[in-house]
């Protein structure tokens, strides 16, 4: 839950950058896995997907709150 708290403290622009970083790392990791390379932590892909989803959820909540308020 610490990650969610840290993500909520970021601005919208920082969150978008964070999502881009996560996606780039995920693409690199998946490519490495698919080419048969030795991956130190293959479970990292799952963690990255969850982190991306968390960040996008926070962004969507903020946008909805701005539209309502």
C-alpha cells in the first residue's frame, strides 16, 4: 500500500511520466523474456502491470473528481 500512497502524492504530470517509465520497462522486460534471455525477476512483469493500473486509476479518479467538483 506504500506504493499507492507515493503515487497519490505525485502530480498528474509526474504520474503520466511514471506510467510511461513503467510501460517502457515492461516492454523491455517482455522482449527479454520472449527472446529467451535470462531474466533475474520474471515476476517483475506482473508487478509492473499492476503499478501501471494503479497509476492510471489514480489519474482517472482525479479527472472524475475535477469534472464533478
